[in-house]
C-alpha cells in the first residue's frame, strides 16, 4: 500500500476532467484528492471575492489536512500561510486536474521555495 497523500488542486469546474484554475487565491473550486484511492471532492471557493482571499483560501485548504497544493500562481500571503502549515506548493501548473495528478505522481512538477514577485507584487505565472 502506498503512502497516503492528500492534494489540493485549483480548478475551474467540478471533477477530475476540469481545467486548472490558474489562481489559487481566487480560484473557482478546490479539488481535494487522495492519491492512493483517487477519491476526490470538489468544493467551491467561498473566499474568491473577499478582500483577503489569499489568506482565507489558504487557511481553508490548510484546515483540510492537505500536504500539497498544485496551482498556476499563488500570492505571497497565501504562500506563507500554506508553507507555515507544512504544505508544499507547486506552481506553473496547467491542463486538467487528472493530468496534473499524473504528472505529480511521476515527479514531473517542481516546487517553489518562495513566490516570484512581479513589478506589482504578484507572483509571475510559470516561474518555479
């Protein structure tokens, strides 16, 4: 039996065939997946339009006991909340939820150690 791993992937819709939502903080859905069983749950992001969406979204994800977040970009505030909770963050992600899970399982995704800040203080997409 493999090691139980719970992932959170940002998605534009429900299920494993949904496309990745590029924004962690203001994503449409969080899809939580158990990598051993491939059981999943898609939950709407209730914080996407809040002023502190990054902090609130990260707190919600951390409360679900995930070990890894897969997304395209994450704000510095959300990144710090996630990493303080011991969660690994992978960025620059695209495709469907199912495709990203397979890439993760094969070790094809780089982690980041700090978000890459652009000129206005937002992470740059595609940097890892």
